[in-house]
C-alpha cells in the first residue's frame, strides 16, 4: 500500500509518501517551510501563505516522488488535509490531491488535520486504543478520549487561545522571533521558572478539564509592558512556560478521571508536543497513574504530511470508504 499525503493547512507545504506492507515506512516527508516569509510579520499572513502553497506544491510532490524513487502511477491512494486550517491553504492542497486522484483514477481520502496529529504516535509506536489525547498546537487545544478510529469523545478544550498561540504572542511581546514557542523554550533554559507568578483565576473553581490561556497571556503582557523587568526576559520566559505546562498537566489529571474506558496511555500531539518541559511533566503524570506516555519524535510534532498519509492508512485499515471527490474543505472542522 503506497499512500501520498498532502498537508497545507497553515504555513508548511508538505508532501509525504508512506508504504505500509509488513512494516510502516516513511519513504519521503518533504516540508517547505514559510517561516522566513512570515517571521517579519510576527505570525502567519493567510494570503501570503496561500500564494506560497501554490508555488511550492508541485515542487514538493516532485521531490517526494524523487526521494521515494516512485512515479505517480505507483501510488495507490491520494490524501490531503481538508480542515481545520486556513481556507486558502486548504484549497491548494485539496484541489491538488483531487486533481491527481481524478487523473490517476485513484481513491481520494479527505483527512482531518487534528486526526493526523493524533494518530502520528501510531505511525511511530505500537500504541493501542483506548488512550487519552492531549492535542496542543498553535491553533488548537483538546483533551479527548480515543477508543478507535473515528470514535472520539471530547473531554475538554480551550475556551479562547490555544497553548501554542499563547506562547507565540508572549514571545512576540518579549521581542522574540516567530515561531515563538520554540524561542521561548530556548530563552527559558537560562531563566528562573519561579521568579514570577502568573495566576489563572478564571478556572480556579471550574469543574471539568477545559483550559483558558487569555488571562494568563494578559498577565504576562502587563508584566512585560510595565518596563520594570526588561532585563529579566529569561526569567519571564521560564516562569511563563512553567505555568503554562503546569496548568496543562493539572487539567490532564482531571481528564484522566473523566475517561469512561480503561485507557492505557496518555498521548501528546501537536506542535507544542515538542516542548521538553511538557513532555517531562506528562510522562511523570502517566507514571503516577500507571499509564504509558507517548509523543511523536520531534521532527513529526509540527505540521507534516506523513501524519496525513498515515491517517489515510488508518482509515483504510478500519474499513472506512474513500471520500467523495466533491468533499469540501472546512476551516473549522471538528475532531
């Protein structure tokens, strides 16, 4: 089984080819990043992102085939992200995939971007169902109980900003370049995580495992803009990162207790899954509850097309039929 996946939901144009016979093989995983383009604006500009997807998509497909030593005729299935994400980018990837599928007479699978992140660990490790998903990225934050392919129960989610978005905005206030989360982590390595306190009053007495980061972000902004601690950026970064990751861990503990099935593990996914502090905290929490902990390799945490091709394989193996070629893109698609 040879599957080509396309991911273009935000600012990476990505194409991957995966072979799944007796073992799982990533034959190619091409990522054309737009970080240099968007860095000057401190975040992703949707129109520029869409234009660059159009420029890069054909070249990425050619390179993926070249690295895999395959031709398009060798591919068995075509898949692409159809949501959630930025509509311009989603259209570029989806239309390209549908055109290939139609011309080559191959089945097409429309893939949920969040499902792609969620299933990446099963591409890398033998992770059984059910498990608790902690999905933390630049645009999303979700706790979900995953019992099988297509059987997902949302336990909690962000009420405002996503964790990655919050980190990016505070990084910008600190004068750090985009992407902010990575640079906050680097700066925090030289800071004191106990120097500053950032309260999260909104959820102090709230049941469930929803999260909110807007008040935390405002608290950090007020501290930074006060001008009193301009020489303490590393301490601010370390303290801010520590409270964000501690809060996520605290809410994950609540999510464990909300699961109705006998979960065996905690799975961390999304771009924020690359954060070493969060990985360590959730791994310790998993041990406390006699659970296993899984997170993708660092190179597969951020947006990539291998996760889209693998999600396609998971759906095929689960007996889910191909998507209609008319399947629309949905910028607000839910898990």
